[in-house]
């Protein structure tokens, strides 16, 4: 019985020794950093590869330091007090040289604790400087201002902003309707202006045509007078006459004056 008990104890000790030995090694993948915690406190930050730790005393928290993407909705007001809804997406990464400060001061949940609140603050501050209609036409400028402000706000927390995208600016239904009405009014005004210009052109064309016709008549009249007036007209008619007399009753011989 004693021999069996010793075997069981030795087996348990051996198993624990194996587990302890295997638990002394850990790996950090490429694109990650390992935060070494000794009795719960940060004692070191290691890079990728195979590492050794003290079992039961040390723990490892792996952190992805590659580019991440997150987005957050934001509601703000323009300078003319129009309610604007948008969604801002950002690409960012954690400063791998400052992981100890990040872990101890703010924690690793930076998206909910730091990024999303800063997006709300920055969007409100930037959009408040613009009228609602300008936000659409100056979208790239607004995006650049939001990106610059986010970089400045998050840099003290060792969060590096790589890029910012604004998916869209949404306005209230009433404001969207007013924009549509304004566009229709502008289109109608432009059409009316075009119609006026067209009428002017057509009228000028008619005037020029009338002038040309009057000038032609004037030239023809002058030519007739120079050729003998009425006698010239009769002569031209005789030249074109085919010699046939009219067959209906009451006709007179053309070009013959009975007086």
C-alpha cells in the first residue's frame, strides 16, 4: 500500500513538474507585444519570439500593435444649428514603446475608453464652425480638421492615428427637403433665364431676317425703277408668257391695255 502511495505521489509531482516546465515558456507572434506581469504589476514588455517566465509568479498579456480600425457615430450641430449625424472611421495603432504606460494608466480598451469619446468631442467642435450646406462642399477640409484634432487629442495617450474617413453627413428630413426645394428653385430660375436668352436670340434673328428681306425688296424696287418701272414689269411678264390665252369667260388678253 505504501509503495502504491509513493507511486501516485511521484506521478503527481512529475505531472506538476512537467506542467511547470511547459508553463515556463511562451511565444509572442509577429505584430504583437507581450506585457510581462509579475504579481500583477508590469515588469517588462517583450517582442515576438520564444520567451521564458517564472511559473505562477508571472503572467503574460499579449497586445496587438498592428494597424486596427474602429468607427463611431457622432451627432453634432452646425453653426446654423442644424443637427448633423455622421460616422467617423479611423485607422490607428498603439505606440509599442509606450505599452507599459498605456496598460497602467488607461488600460488596453482604448476604443471605448478613449477613441470614441474623442471622436464625439472633435466632431462637435469642428462642425460647429461650418454652416450645414458648407459641410457637404468642404467635406475634405472638414475631414482634415477632424483628423488633425484627433491626432492631437490622442497622442498623449500614445495612440497613433493613421487615417480618418467620414462615411457621410446626414441631416434632418426637414433640412434635406429644404435643400431639395432650393435645388428645384435654382433649376427653375436657370431654365427661366435660359428661356429669356433664347427668346432674345430668336427675336434678334427675326429682326435680322426682316432687315434682310426689307433690304432685298429695296434692292429689287431700285432695280425695277432703273429698268423703266411699270413698263419693265410688263416686259418681264411678256417674256415669261407662253402664248396661251385664258379659256374662261370674261378673260382679257394679258398685257393689253384697252384704255
